[in-house]
C-alpha cells in the first residue's frame, strides 16, 4: 500500500521506494529477451507450520539441486524462491497468511489483463477518471496518483500508474471500470486466486491498503509465475520510470532493485502491519540459457514504519538475488554470465 502519496521527480509528495531500472534500456527489449523458454511449474506445497527453520531441498516441489545452494534467508517474516520450470530453491517454514500491502496490486493487474488482454506494446481502451478517483488523489494517508475527473487514460497507462508508483486510487478506479464496483472486482480476485491454487490467500480490496488482505509467500509465488506470462504486465513492471501525459513529472518505480543487472520486476508493498514486502523476478544467465527466478519476501520489520519495512524487504531481497545469481549457474553445471 506504500503508505503516503506517490511522488515524482517534479516533487509530488510521498514516500519514495527508490528508483528502479530497465534491464535492457527499453520495455520492448525486456519483453523480447524475457519471453523465450519460460515454463510454468507447480510450486512447493504449503507447510502450515508457524515455526521458522529454513528449508532448501527436500520439500515437495524442490529443484533437484536445491541443496547445493546456500541462500541468505531473511530472519524476519517468510520467503520463498523458485526457478521457473525447475522447482523451488528454498523457503522459510511458517507459511501462515499475513498482510501483503501493495503486493496485492499484482493480482489486481492480473485480473484486469485476464479480462482485457494487452500485447506488450498495446495501449488498450481509454478509461475515464471518475469523481471518486479524482477525490482520492488528495488522500494523505495512502499512496495515490494525482488524477483529474474526466481525464482519459489508456488501460496501459493506468497499469503503469498502478504498478510503478503504487496508486491506490488507480487500483480502485480499474476495479470499478472492470466490474462495476470494487466489491464485485474483489470477488473476481478471490476466484482467480482459487483457480491458481492460492488456498491461503484472501483479498478484501483492490489496493492492498486493508490489513485483512492476507496471503503467504508460497501463494504469491504462484501468482508471480502466472503474472510474468502476461506480456503487458511483464513490460510494465520492468520499467524504471515513465512519463504519463496528464500526470505531472516523471513517475518513478518504487522497486529500486530494478537497478541491479538481471532484475525485471515485480512489485513492492509496505505498511505498518504488513512490514515490507517484495515480489521479485530476475533472469540468471547460465551458459547459453536464461533462467527465470522468482521470489517473494514478506513481513520484513512488521509493526515498524512502512519506510523501515520497505528498506528491509529491498535489502533482504537484494541479498537473495545476488546469491542466486552467483550460485545457480554452478548448481546447474553451467558457467555464469554476468550482465553489466
């Protein structure tokens, strides 16, 4: 939910989540490079335990080489990582549902794109800003994007405003446009979660501001895998920043890990009850192949400030990503190739 108003480089108020980055310099190129060879895989089973030991190999859905990795698992919260098409690389035990804040918006975007698919470079239909979304622009208690009633934005532009600066008013606007009301849209979110086997997930809003929206790292990995199959979503979450006509300044992605080589998404989320959360995606170059690795880190520094929690989630996720990039090629028996 990224608890204050969104800011841009032109000085809009709000908590910045850091600056992200385009891996290859353009969204289109990210898509072209990232599409080939990605495969789906059923994720590791939920343990149901509230204990906190770390497991690498040996759990259902684990990659056969997972025991060869020694990853720096966060001590707080819960985490889960998988190599798509190969299996789980490890997880922390204790996968009980917890608040996920603005990571919720990945499901919001996924449901929107299920009903209104877009190609990576397609703008889609225009959507008119209603009075509710415009009035919510002035909220001082949540992250919002400045919108003017009656202005029209393409579906693609609203997805950018949803996923980069984490606009809560944009999430609710898209929900009303798609389903007529946020309540009806939330029902669609929960149906989508059930279809994906996310049996420990409950959505109660489109933005993630409600602490009653809860999930687990394992469940959110299931969503991440399917979300990255959506070309428009994949291209949006890889953007370091964007400019949107009708929104002042440069809109900056809250995910500063996009500055790291290979990182191509996904979504931040933070609040006092949720702590810092991050769903992330990275391409690891191993020999001549690219391996997509997905991770979810939840509950970092919960019950502190959103800024403190988010900083911890980004730092811990960054450590996991760097370790995967170093260790995975050797575990696969392929030489590493590091992008710069």
